[in-house]
C-alpha cells in the first residue's frame, strides 16, 4: 500500500508547468481575436436576419462560459466553443395564437433565421442552445433567453422547458473567486491557470468522458489550494483535494442558481470518471516525492498526466540532477500504486 501525499518535499517543476500553460494551454491572443470576430459577425447576422424576417428583435447578448471566464484552452483541430446567449423579451416571444412560445420553438426560430447555404454544416438545434459550425473547426453556441419583465435581468433559458438561469451571475462569481483566492495578479492569476490546467488534463484523452468546464470550475473553486511561489504545488494540491472531495460526494451544485445541480446525483458517470482519473494521475505523480527523483523522472510523470509531447524536449535535456522540494503539511491518502481498483 502506497500513499498519495501532501506536497511535502515535492520535486520542483513549477517553471516547467508555467511554461506548459503559456505554450500549450493558454489560448493565444490571435485565436481570441479570431473568435471575437466570429462572435460579432454571428450577432450581426442574427439581428439582421430576425429583422428581415419580421421576427422579434433581441434586447441583448450575453457572453458566457469559458469565453467569458477567460478559461478557454488550446484545442486540437480548432474545436473551440464560444457561448454567446441571445436575449428576448418574454412578451415578444409569442406563438401564432398569442400564447408564449415554447422553449423548443424559441430555439427553432433562432436556428431557422441563421440557416445559410455558405455553411458546410447547417446550424442545428441542441438541447440548451443553437449551434453554428464554422469551417475552421470551432462553433458558436447560442443559448436563447427570455427576460421578464423588461429590464429585470431575470432570465429563463430555453432548455427542455423554460428554466431560471443567470449566465452573467456565473461569470461574475468565477471572476470574483479568482481575484479573492489567487495569491497573484499576473498571467491570468493562479486560480484561473489551475482551472485551465485541469481542463487540459480532463481533455487529454479523446476516450475520456469528463465533466463540463463549469463543473471543473466549480470543483476548483471548492478545492483550490493556492501557493505563493509554485503552480505545480497548487495544481497537485488542488487535484488531491478535488479527488478527496469526489470520494465523499460526486454531486456538484450550481454556483449561483439556488437548488440547481450540475450533475445527476451519485451515479453521474462523468464525475465518477474524473475521480478515478485524478486517482490515477496522483498515483503517477508520487515519484515527485522520492528523495532521489531526477528532473527527467519528474517531467516524465507530468507528461503522463497531461499526455502531451511538450515535455519530450525537456525530458531529453534531463541531466539526472536531483531537485530540492518545499515543505507543506497536507494530509496523506492511501492509494494502490499498482493502479488497479479503488483506495484501500
């Protein structure tokens, strides 16, 4: 029986993890500008088409998700997801007989006006949005909201039915948490970097079926462990505490909507897999605590976690030098180092 340890005497790979974030995780400014342009063009197209077809005028748009929270990460094949909600007044969303449009009808209305022969793949109605696909590989998700009464900021999302939603509240919650909890104010702030690194880990294997970015952000908010000097320690400790939390409870509450859950109870397969893959990753990182751990061995362990060839060149440069750690007093958790089965 081995142990998943707290970050006592952990091999120092902080500089390498920060460089990995900057080079392979954080979205480049050029990509941000491109996506911002697509978002604006999509808004203009939607407003014009609605007007041309004498449909209701939107009263606004609300950017949300990782785009608004600045936690978008680099994606293979440019598979980026921009969330940009459109808001209508409830009184403007009426059917032919004067009754309220159903949630499905509202999404269908938006989807219909966005149809364009220039798209190789036509926009389509999804469960919680309308999705517009771009040839470059990314897509824009357009959740549809109704607001009532006018100016109340009380939104309902067109989902399986109309349901209370607060997209701006989620963004404000996350941004404030990042400011309040991070020990720094540069490079996006540490908590945001940790969320992005966790998202990179969660998306590191195409066969994995992991939770959404919002679930990862909420769990990170609950279990984030800051470190003034080292992102690698902060990441490891956050992963360890998140695993411990999921061992006790797989359910995750919505951060701002009362009595709403982001997961489907204790049988949620995505949080179940997150728990198990965190266990596996933490087990792989135990070499960092060996007194004779070399830089090469440490980098191989981080490569195994992220499944990214970024570390290959660094590993080939490894000279076998021993590293010095830092002291921390986090608790230990038992783990089967053979990698099979649950904790004992």
